[in-house]
């Protein structure tokens, strides 16, 4: 059985989601988050959040290809969002992240992506990280640039053009 490691830069900590996160996750989700992840106009319910957390915990327990972290603000460990990394192919992993409205504009997504990037090489055995960003998502475009991702192309995702960014990871020593 594996559990999510605690990754920190002393401003945030990334760790595993727990049942204690259900209400904060529900309260934190807004229309923008639902739209960016393709759910809008549907919103999460208590049941879907419980199922998501159970799935994330299962992936940690079984060392699956998807690893989700809760993004918590220090010192109080308040749930501020999340970050997920998924092994896809050819030693590459895709990263997604979300920050709840009350915490946006503080650079937390960039901090989370940096921490996950430092962990993903040794933790998942990947050599590259990939981001897929909608062209109108200025906040995520700023995150990509700030943490060293370079544009590598575009792809169609369900009829939407997404911009692709990649970052090579430092070799594991």
C-alpha cells in the first residue's frame, strides 16, 4: 500500500486527499473550474467528490498511473486546490491543477507544478511533463511559462484546440 508523499516548499504542501476534504472541495469548486475541466454546467456533488477522493486514494494504493495531490496552504493546511499527474506514454506525464477562487492569483499553481515536477521523475519514472492549456486560459499560460514549460504544438480535445507545453525533467541521480 502506497500513500501520497508530502511535498512542500514551506508555503504550500501537496499531500493526499482525505474524507476531511469533501466539504472544502465542494465549496471551492466554481463555474470557472467546472468549465476548464469540461464539466460545466454540471457541478460536483457530495457523492462525486467522495468517489473522486476514493479513486485518487485507490491510485496511490495500487501505484496507478494517476496521482492526485491536495494543495494545502501553510501554515494551517487549508485546502486551496489540487494537482494531478498522469503517466501517459513514452516516459511522459500530463499535469493538471486547480486552485479554488479564494486562493487564485497567489502563484500557488506554479508552486504545485514545480513540486510535482521535482517528484515525478523519481516518483513515476517519467522524463517529461506535459500541460494542455486552452488558448484563452491566461492564468495557466502564465503558470506554464513561469515553471519552465515550452510550447510544443496543439491538439484537438473534444472539438477544442488546446495548446501543448512540455518540460524535460532533470535526470534522476
